[in-house]
């Protein structure tokens, strides 16, 4: 595979660079500035609207759905150039673009696509993911939230947890159990739900960082119109796989973690004079991290090429997320080491070190979110390498008979 830009791609990159140079600076969040929830969402929606107006929202989506009708490679090129700017692009936007639109476009109706896709691309709608539960995290198919058909609607009762930005979201993607007499992966149905619906109670969770990005979400007799069901009853797991593949493929497409770290080492005084970048040990660690980052980038390009051909990467997508989470934790830890004791208690005006602290704390989340390391390793071992699977006592057993 040739990773150099073709003449056509080079033209698109130049166009994207010029557009970003003219439009991105007014939306950039200055380094060290921490926005409150309301302002962050407001600025994120404004940037998404700018992308839509500029023709760069939904690059790979057909123009009939409000997208650009471009190629996977164009989307990758634009993401690379956009990552050069510190822009407000939180989960409240990313879940809609990478998960809600993906599942609605593939499994939804024409009416659902018309209702949700373009408003999400414009930044008019924000989304959250209502998947995990107290007893169904890594084993998502063990979820207990119930949806019962009643008078043309579905009545939902249950609890979700780790609902990122649910407190600032307009809509949620929800999976619930509709037939407990089937095995746990089969009796599920997928919905989109208005987060302002009566019966939804959102309770923020205070995190170690001091923020409350995550929430518990309680659903009590929440009525969801059947028009908001995505896919047929019982097809919820297939919809979940569409969502999770997009989440895992997108996990590695964050900003480079090594480039800024090299700059940070260059700006950090060394123990024997000069800068930290002159240390052989630090240079070796940075070189290893850079090699891993480049390898992951090329692997992601391979998988996106598969998707562009209509192929399903399946468990291969988990390798992107697995590699990214591990790499982020290592590079964030190295940044903390570079800062030394000041990393433990930075001065109030030391915004750069506070960012390093935040990244280090957040990096631990990525080892679990979107699929825990252990689960992804099992999937890769069984479905990619063809190794024997673990013994599963609940396989083919009706959910209501599980202990």
C-alpha cells in the first residue's frame, strides 16, 4: 500500500488546509483553558455547524443525506489536518457522527435517516450512548433493561451507566431486552430515544479528575414510539456491532500523542543541562512510541480501505482501539515523568502540566471504554487468529434461565 498522497489526494489536502486555516482558528480552545459543560457543547456544536457549512461534515456520506459523497481517504486526510488544531470535538458530537449516524444509515428507515442524519451533521443534535449497565459492561449482552411493546409504543425500564455526556445530549442510542426467552445475544432491540422523555433521570458521576462527564441514567416507564426502533425487533445485537465497530475504528483517530510529547521534552530542562530530549533513555522511549503510532496509523488505513470496499473488519477493528489505549497510557505516563515532581502538584498557572495530568488520568479510561483490553484480546484470539474459544456456560441458554 502506498501511503503517499496521490495527485488527487494532494489537491484535496491543500484545499482542506486552506479551509481550516481560514475557519478553525476562531473555534480553537486555547491550551490550558477548561470550559464548563454548557460552553464546551455550545462551541462543539458551532464548530460542527462550520464543518457542515464548509462541506466537510460527513465526508463519506452521500450528498442525499447531507454528506459530501467523498472517499474514505479524503475523510482520513481531513482528520489529519483538522487534528493540528485544538478544536471542541467531545463525545456529545462524536457519538452522533461515529455511532448514531452509522447505525441509522445502515439499519434505519428512510424516515429515520431524513429525521436524524442531516441535523446531526449540522450540529443541531447531540447524542449519548445508553449501552453499559451495572451488571453488563464488558459483557454487554448481559444487559437487563427491558422494553415491552404496548399500544404502538415500547415501555422501557432499567438502568444504564457510564453514559458519557448524557446530561447534555438531545438523543440517545439505546439497546434493551425485548425477549428474555431467547439467548442473551438474540433477544435485544435497538432504539433512539429523546433524552427529554418523561421517566429519564440522569445523575452525573463525580470522577477522579473532578469532572462529571459520565452519568447514571435511570429509565422508568419511558415510552418510545415504535417509529424510533432501529432495525427489526431482535436485531439489536447486529446494530450494536455496527456501533462498536465504528467506535473502535475511531478510537485511534485521535490527535498524535507523540508529536506534542516531543515538543514537551524539548521544552523541559534536562537533569544535566540542556533539554530532556537530549536524554538517550527519553529519545528511545519517544522513538518506540512514534514507531507504534505510525504502525497503528497504517493499520487503520488498511481497515478503512476494507470498509470502503464494503468489507467488514470484524474483530480486527478491536486491534485499533487496543493499541491506541495502551499507547496513550504509555505516552501520558512518560509526560508525567518528564515533568517530575511538579506533575503531582502543578502551580495554578501551569496549564500545560494540568493538561498532562488530565490526559494521564483519562488514559486509564480508554483501557475499558469501548471494550476492555481483556475482552478485545479474547475476540482477536478467537476470531482473527482462530484460537480455541473460552468455555461459555451461557451459550444458547435462554436469558431468563441464566443464574
